C-alpha cells in the first residue's frame, strides 16, 4: 500500500496541504483574523480592526424572524456559531447560556447560530441540554460564509454600530471569566 512508499506518502501529504491552503485562500476570514490579533480571549479590537457586518435575517427554531439590525436596537449582540456534532460547541453552550442569563437585564442579547443541523435537531438538542439560549438556523451556512466562519465554535460580539468588536475562535475554558470582561467594556462604551 502507499504507507510503504515514502515518495507516495510525501506526495499525498503535499496534496493535502495544498488543498487546505487553497481552501483558506478562497474563504473570507474576517472573524478569524479579528480573533488572531491578541493572545487574550475576547479582547476588544481597535476601531481600525473592527469589522462592519452586513445586516442579515435568520429564522429561529421557534419560527419567528431574526434581523440583526432590529436586534441591535435593543443592545449589543453575541453570536455563537456551533453544530450539534461539535464537542467543543457542546461544552461551550452551557457556559454561554449562563453568561446570557447574567447579562439579559443589561441589554446584551445572545444567539446561537447553527448552519449544519435542521431546526428539529437544533430544537431537540437545546431541550435535551436545558438551554434557553435562542437558536438560529443558518440555512446553507450563508451567514457563516459571509463572516468567514470556517471552523466552530466561533463567538463574536457585535456592537450597536453593527461592528464586530471582539471574537474568539474555538472553545475557551475560561469563557465564564473572559467573556464578561469584554461585555463590560462594550457596555461601558469602550469599543
């Protein structure tokens, strides 16, 4: 087999690396680049690094329409991109739901966006997990692609000016400590 042929194995590995590089070049990556500017989780981006988000509409699992610009009239928005098959997402959602409960009275809204599962699967998972976090369905992953979300979980904070002011790619075990620091800065207008 090819495992016994070093030249074939090297060629196969080079082909895999080339495919990964081509896919990353062809994908917009504003969220990933926003999260890479600092080692601190959920750091606040400088004004020049903040990313303007186009308005969008999604359908929540409860069937009502969600429009970003309408939600932002009530305050900043935290979006978490996830899927039911994603282990780190499953660890992150309960922590995010707990933070949501603490910040609901302060005007910050939280939404979990799933571009991989259907409404019934998402609704069932949320019920089984005891999550009260509003769930949105990103049919065909259109919003995920538009924001350059190519891995999950990704959590972004969007201020009232429709700008991403902070982002975290991956699961942050210290989310319960790190995210509130950023949210407090957003609420204080330090974004």
